[in-house]
């Protein structure tokens, strides 16, 4: 079985059940969503995308993004989600490493692509999802087919839809979209793709995650990996076909894409997709009873608590109808946990996972949720706490978390050495993934508490910031001789990067910020620069970051 097969099982339960609701109110049923995905798959196939080919998606939360992901699954292609915050250096590296057959993006990104330059994209064919959507609609209408219905059973041409705010840029009409003369034949409706012979061990997705060397690595996730996460969450969180997930998380990230979108659709539930998070809008929608689940990162819950407190006593009572609030991607502070519980009566369910592993641990759906902990292993997940020599430690002692299970990734794309060093092998030949996170298991409850990271990862608002990547960019600036980047606590974002610099000459910080912003996503840019005569080092010359000033 592959992930598309599981989606088809969910669809077959109730073809007319809602699957995807868009911000403008239009809704796809499960049958309509699958029919649309079939046509999108045909359009990708016509552009040379076949099973095993990589398809990069540099897209936000929009209708076409969902259809493109589903089309890739239908073809057996490998989706490569790209963070919308990526800039020149990050985008160039990922595209060169993944070598996608096609890069899908939208008109909103064209200005950024112009800034990046065509040299970065010279070997990657580019397609705009607006043009693909219009091509599908135009061919279907011309061919007399209206089976890709949307809230009414028909597929209107995109030109008939009102423009969205800020989308007044005229489209570049391709040959298939221009007016036809009387003697021209209408474009043929694309043939449906042949059945795919994709197995569970075949690659489904490359999710890029940075490392301490500063080079992003592609985590190879198979269909079996994704199925393990999805089915484990369906059981652990009591998903039902009648559930409605309000999804404001970005769907280029595993939290929004796999935990949110894919799990909801595989459960036969529906997704209310929103382009971005807005605390007031989320509260209004949840209060209206339009959703039963909400997933977020700690920063979102901080803002929800602030918004509810600003409304006054009793404001959170309106959210009683939501059955589950989940939080992940970064540690949730007990202060925020208790503040949300006091405002709404809901205990947030905290869980723990990684790009390389999907979901690993979760507080219970039915049972006490302990603030400051990430719960116990999900179905199919095994956990060890080990010392530096990979010896198992008794409950209550601190060590590194090692995990194994069907959800753990196949390895890093084109990096056998990094893959090998990321796994420990026990005496029975079992491979355990080294998470790099430190924690302990409570002897009484079995709940895991995370204590920090053995590696130097900074989690800012749910996004990974690896110090070495930022340090390398800083050291490219002519005024900077050495740089050391560390995370510092922040109430709203959890952690933020702070840079300690040894400089050659006086630094123009505005110019330094501009330099960083060209090469790095905004969330990776240091919030503060501090200056030292020298970085603290040990006898071997290694920087001792724990000796940096607080």
C-alpha cells in the first residue's frame, strides 16, 4: 500500500463528504478532490514528471498546492516542499541537490525569483500553478468534461473567478490558452495517468532540514514512513470522518502537511485551509463551531492567549466546542499551557517529532496531559535514553533520545556518510536514529521531558535555525572575522538567534542585516549582534559556546 491508496480508501467511505474548504468558501468533496488530483497528475505527466521524479513545490497554503501534492502522490513522484522564506543561498542549494524535474511556484514568488536570478534556476524547468490550473480547466471545458466539480459539480475556467486581492498581474497566456480561430481544434483533454505501481518502500517526499555544517540535507521519507505517522495519529488522536481541521500551519512543513493535511484526508475528515495564522480570525472561526481540531506551534498559542485575555473574562468559553488542540515543532512553556487552559478549559496536547521521523511521542488524547512533557511513544515507536557510549540509562536519568519504528526515514539524500553517523546499531542489528535531543523518562508516568539539544539547533517559532549555517553567512561579510551564533530564550518565539562577532573594523549593522537577509530566511537572521575581542576556545581551538556571555 502507498499513501495514495489510503487516501482512496478514505474517499470511498463517502464520496460526497467535504474534504477541503478554501478561504473563499468553495468546498471540494472527497470525490471532487480526487478527480481534480487525477487531472493535475495528467498535466504533470505531460511535463515529464513520472514515478520517482522529484517535483519541487515553492508554494503557500492555497488550493493548487494541495492538488499538486496529491497529483505527485498519484504519479508516484517525489514531492520536495520548499520553505517560502528561502532566499538565494538556500534555494540554490536545495534545487542543485534535489535536481527536480519541475519547480512549481506561483505568481507571488516571481519577484523573488527575479531577485535570485535565472542562474539559480537555469537547470530547473519552472511552471506556475495558476497556469496549470487554468490549463486543466480550459482543456476540460473545451473537451466537454465538467467532472472536476467545485461546490456545484462544474469546473469553471479560472478566468471566470474574481481576482484575489493583490493578484492583478496579467497572466502570460500560453498557446493552449489563447483565443482559437474557427479552424483550430479544441485542446485535447489530457489522458488520465496509468495506474502507478508504487510500493511502501518507494520514496514519497524529500524534506530538507539543515545541519550543524550549514548544508541542508534531504530527509528521504518513503510511503511507509508517512503511512506510519498518519495511521499512528489517526489512532492516537481518535480521528473521525466528521472532524474538521482548521489548518493555518504552512503546508511546506511536515507539521502542516503530514500531521495536518494528509492525516485529515486519510481519516476521511475535512480541512479548512487558511493562508496564514491570525489570532482573531482563528478565534472567530473556532467560536463559530466550524472546526473540531486546531494544530499550532507555541508562538500561535501565545498569541491566542493574549487575544483571549484582551477580549476579557469568558472569551475562551466560545471555544468549548473544539475537541482537540495540539502543539508541536518547539517546546511549549508551562506558562502558555496553563494560560490557555485557564482561558478556554482546554488542555493542549503536546507532542514531539522531527522532519526525519514524523511523529514520535504524544501526550494522551484520553488521559492527563502533563505540561512540560511530550508524552509517551506513539503506536509503532520504540524509544531509548542512552549515555555517550549508547548504553541504556534507567528511567529518571538524562541522556540522548534514540528512536526506531516504521516512521523513521530511509536516510539522507545522496549523503551516505551522514546517514551512517545518524544511526546507532544495537547488539541485535536494529538501527536507532540519533535525535540529538536530550531528555529523561519519568519513572512513574513514562512521560518524556525534553531537556535541550545535544546539537546546537535553535527552534524559533517552530522553525529550525542551525547556528553554523548563520555563522557561515556572517563570516562572508568583509568586516566579520569570526562568528558564533547561539539561541537565547524569548517569550513569544521560544528562542531567537544571537550572534557574537569578532570584527576587523567597525560594523555597519544595517548593512550586515541586509547581507544576512539576502542569504537567509528572516527567522534565521540574528536579532542581536554582540562584539568580543575573541571567542572562547578550548585547547584544540573549538569554540566553547557555553562560555559566551549570557
